[in-house]
C-alpha cells in the first residue's frame, strides 16, 4: 500500500502575493525540512500539495512531524492510495485506518469526487464505504455532526486517496514570503518566542547575539545556539552573528552614569544589530521586549531604545503576559532550555537604580562620552558568523 502526505495551505487571502508564489515558496521550505530524510516529489493539485516519498523505506512519521513545523500549512494528513474502484477503496480503508477506527467510538465518511466520471456519486460512496466499515468494526456508530474520526475519500484523476483525521499544521505564512528581519536573541524566554512569532508571519530570520566574555561564558553562548536550533525547526536555517560586547560594556561602565547603563547598552545593541541587518538585507529588527517586564522595558525606556535605530523594530511579545509567552515557549520546546541559569550580558553590571523614565536627550547626553563609532565598528568587525539549522 502506498502512503502519501497531503498538505492543505494556510492563508490564501493574500494581498500582493499570489497563490503560485506562496505555494512555490512553501514547497521549497518543505524540501529543506525533509532534505536529509530521502527524496520526495511535490505535486500541486486542487488546493492541496501531494508529498510522495520516492523511496519506500522513508520515515514518514518523522517527515510528518517535521512538516507540522513548516509555516504556511493549515492542515496535513497521511493518506493511502487506492485504485479507483469501490473494492479497492473499501479494502484499503479498513486496513489503513484500522488502528484509528479501533480507538474511535463514532465516525463518518466524507467523499469528494474531482473525477465526475466515477460511477458512484459522493453520497453513494459515503453510504457504501460507511456500511462496509460498520460491518468490519462492530463497535462503531455513525455520527455526522461530531465524529471521532472522519474518513475522507477523494476520487482523483488516477487514484483514490483515503485518509483519517487531519493533523493541525503550524499555520502562518511560508518563511521568506514576507522578507527578512534580524532578531536580537538572548538566552531568555522571550526572544526565542518573538523569533518564532515573526517567522510564523513569513519572515526569514537572521539572529544577532551579544556576548561579553569572560563575564558571559561559552556555555551561555551554547544555550543561545541550542535555542536557535529549536527555532530553526520552524523558521529554517538562521544566519547568526555573535558580537563581542565586553569592550562596549566596560566603556559604558567607565564613562556613563550608572542609572543609564542598561538603556545605553540596549541602544548599542540596536545600533550594531541595524548595521548587521542592513548587511544581511533585512528590513526590520525583532526583540522579545514586553511592556513593563523590567526597568528597560517601560514605554519611556523603549522609546529611547527605539530611537537608536532607523529601522522598524518588531516586538511581538509587547502586549503579552509572561504566562502567555511561556505557553508559546513550551509549545515550541524552548522553555526548558531558556530557564537554564546562564548569565546574559544584560545582567552583567546592572544598575541598582535604573532610570525607569529616561528622557532621550539625557540618555544621548549620558552616552556622549563614548567613542561610539569606533566601538561599534570594532564590534561589527569582530562578530562571528555561522548558520544554525
Ligand atoms: P529575554 O527573555 O528575551 O532575554 P528579557 O525579558 O530577559 O528577554 P532583557 O534581558 O531586558 O529582557 O532583553 C530584552 C530584549 O533584548 C530581549 O528579548 C532580546 O531581544 C534583547 N537582548 C537581551 N540580551 C541580549 C543579548 N545578549 N544578545 C542579543 N539580544 C539581547
Ligand atoms: Mg534576558
């Protein structure tokens, strides 16, 4: 019995992006996600994409699990391929769905005919197959409104496809249909969630991480890479820059009033990230900030941070409670990694009494003692680049 995967696209009411482009990008992203699992063919037809493994022994469980993380897919299902006659359809349905139907109490059959020449009408197919399945699985009842399992039969041009319940897809838009943005990634809970949320809207990610050795350790950096690997399962490969930040932090500590440390540090992060973002053809920055979480995230402090960059700054967590952010981080499996207790450069030299209502002119005045251009250039020049998959 041949088994395939059927993909239902997500949002198709798209402004300025036609369905073909959307589907082509989606197929490219699916190919990337399945690359090391074997060879697959992808066929577009009638609002579904059919994914077929060329090799019989391919791990379809793993393929499905990876595809549930590809954005732009609303739902997917595994399906058995049957011949276009009722005997084949009934035999294969009973065999292919035996496990799913054994655990169910109720079911219904839905038939779809795209080949109108098929001798039975859709209601006739449903009735005949439904009756057959009832005779095979005595414990089942038909429930057309709220069945445990919906058995779907699709009569196509050359084959019939049989499937049980759909699997929910990751939703959103295919990554890279909405351009590129650079995410400021820390080892915390919020920025991996922010990365996931923007990738879900079709944005391709570049990541920038600031490290301050020896105050931050190699283990802290490893943790960030681990987080990015988890995000990359959704977003695809992430070009990542690790920027040396020690010198900047030490200069800030030496030259600037303590109450402005964090805000000035955040502004430097923005400025450096913007340079890297431009270099990487990104049109926006992304952070994990949320109003009120810490002193550097009051709306006054955020305004000062914002003013450091000329690009739009996307903060998808801005209106979320920690609880809501944690729920997403658990869903994408970054939470357990995020809570490992490694230091972040933001927690090195934190002021005792940070300004929660900083004024931009005071901040600019406070940072004027620094040789900004030189510090920024050195940091950008010494950034290390890698691609996280
Ligand atoms: P997170 O959980 O994402 O670390 P947080 O609530 O701990 O966020 P901060 O540490 O103040 O908040 O950081 C706010 C945002 O600044 C982060 O979400 C992230 O986008 C960015 N950021 C913080 N530290 C770094 C870093 N070392 N490298 C890159 N970006 C950083
Ligand atoms: Mg943090």
